[in-house]
């Protein structure tokens, strides 16, 4: 993660560096238009810097990339600037000026530009090195220039109580270099680099803690998600372990394996568990693909909801599509070598969903007549020679669906008969 962040930051830094160099080159070349030879020198110098940056950009993330490369390119930038400052005259037409006179020009900010560009790398070490290398390069250039004149005048040459004439005689002297000022500038550059590096280090530490928290969250989600639907895990993590009760219209799918008791007697306990696991894997995948959530596995039965806890405007259509996909899957394959048949009931209506439990343990569940009717419809499938029954409420939520009316059926626990529908290709 940090390597990728550094690489991305370096690319951004080099891009910004290139743009800055182009703008500076345009400024220097145009302001030296009266001296074509000088303008060409500036253009060549900036071209070298731009080429170095592009070479570094091309190496980032390749098999030739090494951790020390970014330090080498920063050092090269500092070295070139320092050599130019130490050896080039301020004005080519006045070569007799002392070399230390260059330090009266505004050249020191170039080191801060290098430092600012390094900050994009997200690397505290590179930022700190940029400051240290810049300070070394700046002082090295100054000492070289000052040594070339046999020394330079400094603020210490000014008397304790100087007159204006005495101050100007020192400060305006061609060999005045201001050693103490150069030292202060170097210290300021290192201090700023250190502060920026600390900020970078704190940012990386914060990001590292966030990544660790995300890993823990992902691990918890993965472990918890083996026993609780992932949508519920996500909602509980967002709600700090609790899901507020909600009353909402939803579609409920209740699926049960036909002849399960007979199958368990024939297959035995171990193989039955293997069959159920294979079957539940497919059902879970199908329901999840249709924005549904399995709230309970009840023996061989599956209770799934659509529109709780995750809102879904097409919950009735998704419930029907999921039911068709489950029946098609069961018809097309075996589960641990066993062919099974499944019956499904779907109902749409208001229900209550939320966490229930006690003794420190809770589970997410749904309650209401809507849930009960879905289970009743599943049980009635055998009586009406179909593998899928839908309530009238679900049918009304599916305008345009190709359904056939089974009739009004008296359902145990309900005072009024319920309109029931099925799908034409499933009715036998």
C-alpha cells in the first residue's frame, strides 16, 4: 500500500516538477531575449532537468526501480543546482565579479522547490533527505564561491555600534557573502524538511492504523459473515453492533426441500449435511445475486427477505426471479450426488425486522403475518401440484408478470381466503 502510494506520489511530483520547470524556462528564456546565447544556456539547463525527471518517471514501478533511485535523482537535482550556483557568473558580461556575488541573487528558493516536490512522494525519508542534501549543496556552493576569493566578508565584520557608512561599506562590498545568513538559510531548510517529514510520518501512521482497522473489520466481517448474511454484517458494523427495528413492506421467500425426512433416512446424517451444504451454497449465491438476504436456515428450509435490511424497490420481482433461479438450479444438477426437489412460497407485505435475543447473544430475524403466509404457501405447493406459489399481494406488485391464478385458498391462521398464483411453466 505504501509503496503504491509513494509511486503514485512520485509520478505526481515529477509531473508537477515538469510543469514548474517549463514555466520557469519560459520566464528565464523570455526575460533574456536580448541575449540569445544566455537564453539558449537557460533552455539547455532546464531541458536537462526535465529529461532527468522524465527518466525517473519512466523507471517508477518497473523492474529497474529501486528504493534508492528517488534519493539519487533528488541528489542529482541538488548537485546540478549547487554546481551552477558555485561556478556560473551572475552576469556573463562581468566575469570579474567575485563568485560569491551570486548569493545576492534569489537562487535559494530553488532548494525549497525540490523539497516541495519531494513532499508529494509520501516518503518522510525522501523529504528529510531533500532538506539535508539541499543544505549541504547550498553551503558547499557558498564555501566554494567564498574560497575562490580568498574568503568573504560577513556580518561579523560590522562593528558593534556601526555608522551607516560602515554598514554599507561591508554589506555593499562585492565580496560580502553573509556566511551567517547562509547558515541560517541551511538550518531553515533542514528544519522545514524535518517538520514536513514529521507530518508525513504522522500521516503514514494514521493511514497504517486505518488499514489495520480495515483489516480487522474485514476479518470480523468474513468470520461473522459465515453465520450471518453479509448485508446484515455490514449494517451491524455501521450501527456499532445493533440494528434498529424497522417495519417495512418486503417480500419473503420460503423454500423447503420436498421429502427431506425420507432423504435423510436414506442418505444418513453425514451425507445429509453434505447435501444441505452444497444446496445452501447455491441458494445463498442466487438470493444474494438478486439483492435478497437469507435471515434463517431452518433445518432444510430457507427464509429469505427482499427489501430488509437492504432497501430494494424491485423486491417482489427479485424474489420471483430468485425463486425461478433456485428451481432451475435444482432441476439442472445434483447436490453431493443427490437429486432434490424444492417447493417455494413468496408473499409480500408489512413485516418487522431487527435484532432479537438475550444473554448477550442476538440474531437478526423477521416477524409478522407476511412471513407466516410465505411459509403456508410453501406447504400448499404439494396440494396444488406446483413448486412455486405467490400471494395476491406479490402478484399485484408484479404487473406484467406471466402468472396464472390458482384461486382463493383458505390458509390456516387467516380469517379470509387468500388469492394465490403460480408460474405457468411450473404448474404441473
